[in-house]
């Protein structure tokens, strides 16, 4: 059970790290006028959510020792 907890912790930390660019964009947008930068915020949000949605399950499979596909 301890390994499952460690796996979840790694997945959570990686998901948090993926959100750092979004936080930076939001901080800049707030300081320079939020509505003027709304489009880039939405692009950053979508990219962050897609990246998180793809990397977190991958990390879980790797930490479980699952087989990864090899490209030829």
C-alpha cells in the first residue's frame, strides 16, 4: 500500500509542476490587464489540462512497471 501512496504523490507533484506556466501567465495577465490577455490564458489552461491528463496516467503506468510500447 505504501508504493501506491508514493505513486499518487509523484503524480500529484508532476500535475502541480505542469500548472506553473499557467500561474505565471495568470500573474502577468492580472498585472497588465486581465481581459487583454484572456485568450492566452485560455490557451494556457487548455494546454495545461491536456498535458496533465496525458502525463499523470503515463507516470502511473511507469511506476507500476507496466509495459510501454516501443517505437520501431
